[in-house]
């Protein structure tokens, strides 16, 4: 047998060192030491073991990577022991804030009432819809639904001016309220600053284990006068960029079912919000330290909540619009929120101006001057109904010279009516499609030209009145000053239709008498029959229009009847021409 070669001392030492390293590595993997709350000592002791050789220092990594490796500082748990509310009040509003979710349960505007009978102080929060969805105004929208539910359901601690207001405390504006909550990981702070205007500043911070999260603050649970007819259909989400306002109806927003689906509106905006016909909640950038409006791009998301309501005794499902505003960036969120009426002057005073929310449409060039004229008149006649009567009389007086010209044109037409009638008789056997019918029109126009008659001259007063009607309709329907403005007796709201249809009926009768007083020379029987139906048609049309518009037309007709009577007295129409001998009289 060959002699076995013994291992050298160096080889044995190497194997022993490798085995020791394997044992140490296995031990550290199986029995990991608990994580220490403080950063480890850069030169730790190694117990009774021999101090190993120090490894060569590696190149330093980026600060962010080093910071990420460090354990997060613990967050103290903060929560109230029970649910309660406090109230912030001024001469303009009364806001009830619940500590569950740090949300608003009631936002009343003291100077306005709802459509209830009898009316109550207007509350812009739809309590039924909000309770159904579990979401209220000033709730937070987070990317993680679980975190969002935890935040909006947490019991916040409330503090104001260094003290802790108890349940039911009423604070008088100006006031500042701080609401804070934490479960040890999520940490949320809301700071609300109320002043004596309709604007409240909202500052929000949300973090997870010390890391800032992206959050948005919303108006959920419905907005506006919940007692208005088809309230949800009148509510829209809006945004504004570079002065251009864009509205989003409920059908263009995300849907809500068992879970909420928020639809982000592409782009960033100068301001966003939610509105109905007369009120708005507009989310705007904060002020800078110099008092200017900060250039903060605002993001918008919108969704709808299916809500059951009863209309005319039938249960229907309406989609209630909701929205949330943010910046799209992780970190503190600071916005101003205007919650109040869409009063033109009040909205103009806001920075940035919000008067674009009062939309008169295509007829704004007439509606806005009419509104300012009516409001000026209201300084002297404190009833808007009588102010409309006064404005109507003034407009008809301005138009009187045009009516005189129209009357003279009709008298000239009455003079040549027999000649025109004779021409029409010669061509009555031809149908309207017959080319020879065009010859009749040429002959009639030749008669008018010879006598210097403009056949459209008699129509100008009516043509001019039509745009005024449309402008007045927009003004009555969209200006909050006319909302719930009474006239007399049964007319309690000039912006709504007459509940008993009295004004439209009297308006149609006055239009009929005005027609009877107006000469209609040369009109064929078919035209005359159609004109006779005009009062009925207009009466039906305006039966469902604002009663202020029916009042304008009625007053205009009464003034027109008086003017016609005056013109007949001062310039009676020429006598009817004789039919000549041999003709039946």
C-alpha cells in the first residue's frame, strides 16, 4: 500500500476557515437579529470573536438609496374616542363638521332658502345621497381604496386656537380648525380656515409611514338645492383653463356601483368645481406670500352616484355628480374653496374671477345689459316684478318711433290692398309649385315698389322683440337675483312658471286684441287663419316659461294696444276704396 500523504498545516487552516465562515453564514440566515429602531453603529463590536479584517470601503451610493434603506420613524396613533361634530358660523353660512373623516355634514347658506313648502334654509349638502354613498364634502380621494376608506372613516381629533372644542361647539368666523388622525401608519392632517366671506382655505397632508401620498379633496354626496325639480340634472362638474370654461354633465363622468370609479379629466386647470343653476363650490389655487394667486395646476376627477328619488309619486334613479380636486403631486395640498351663490358681482370679486359661471349663452349680449338695467331699476322699485313692468314700458317707449313707421307702412299697404287682391285673384288657380306663381309675386312687389312700401317694415317691432324675449328668458333662468323673487299674489318666483297659468292666458288674450287692432292688408285667408292661432300657440309656449317673461310680454302687449289706439286717433287709416258701380256691396 502506498503511504497516505498528510495535509499540510496551511491546507487544514484554509478548510477550517471555510467551515467557520459557512457556519457563521448559516447561523446569521437562520437566526436573524431583531431590527433596531436606531441606525446601527458604524463600528459594531463582534463579541468575544476575533475582530475580522475590515472589508475595503465601497463607493458611496446615492443619498436616496441610502435613505430608503433606513427604517421609517414610528408614527404616533391619534384618534378621538367618539364621533361628534362642531359648527362654524358667520352671517353668511353655517357649516357642520364631523370628526369622522373630517368631513362636512351640512353647509347652509343663511341668505337663501330651498324649494320646500314652506321653505327652509338652503343646505348645499345632499344628506340622503351622502349617507347612501358614505362620502361627504371635503372627503379625501386617495389612489388606494383601502387607505381612502380608512382615512374617511377615521375619528379625527379636533383643535381650534390651541384648545379642543367639545361636541356641539359653535365657533364664530373667522376661525381656524385643525383635524388630525393616524393609525400608526397613515397620518392625516386637515386645516380649515374660515373667514367672513364664502371662501374657506383647505390645507391637507397625508403620509404613509412618513412618506407623503398623493391626495385630492372632493365634493361628494351631491351638491346644490336637493329640493329643486330634477336637481341632479341641473348639477354639473366644471373646469376652467386659460379663461375657457368647460362643463361636464353626469353622463360624461365616471360611474359608481358597488365600488366607486373615478374618471380623471385629462389635463390641468386654473380652477375646477361643481355647480347647479344658482350655486357653486369652486376649488381654486391658494395665494402666494405676496398676495397673488399661485400658479398651481389643478387636476380634476369626476364620478356619479346612483341615488333613488321620488318624482311625481314615482321612484326613479338619478345619477348624482361628484368631483375631487388635487394637484397630482405627492405632498401637502393647499386650495381655496368658494362655496356660495353665483352672484355676478360676488363672483367677479373673487380671485381668479368666477363670473364666467353665470352663462347666458348666445344671448348674453342682450341678457347681461337687461340684467344690469333691471337691477338698477330695482334700486328704486324694490319689487322685481314691477321693475320688469317699468323696464318693459321703457323699452316700448324707445321702440315707439319704429312702431310709428311700421304703422305707416301698414296704412300704405292698406291703400294698395285692392290692387294686390286683384293680382292674387288672377293667380289663385295656380298651385304654389307652379312657376307662374312667381309672376304674381313680381307684380305684387312692383306695386309695393311704385308706392315706396317696404313689406317687411311692419315686422320690425316684432323682429326686435324676439331677441329681447330670448335674452330675458336666459336672465330670468340663470341669475340668482331673480330666484324666488315674488311679484304679486300667486306669483312667488319670477324665475318659475305661473303655477295657475293665469299670466300666459291673459297674455294670449291681450295678443288676440292687439292682432284685431293691427291692419293686415293683402293677407290671404290661409295666412289670416294661421295668424289667428298665434295667440293660442304663444300662450301654450309660455305656459311653462318663467312667469317674469310672460309678465314682460303681457305688459308689452298692453302698452302696444295703447300705442295702437293713440296712432289711430292721431292718424286714422284711409277710408276703404269704393267697389265701383255694378258691384255688390
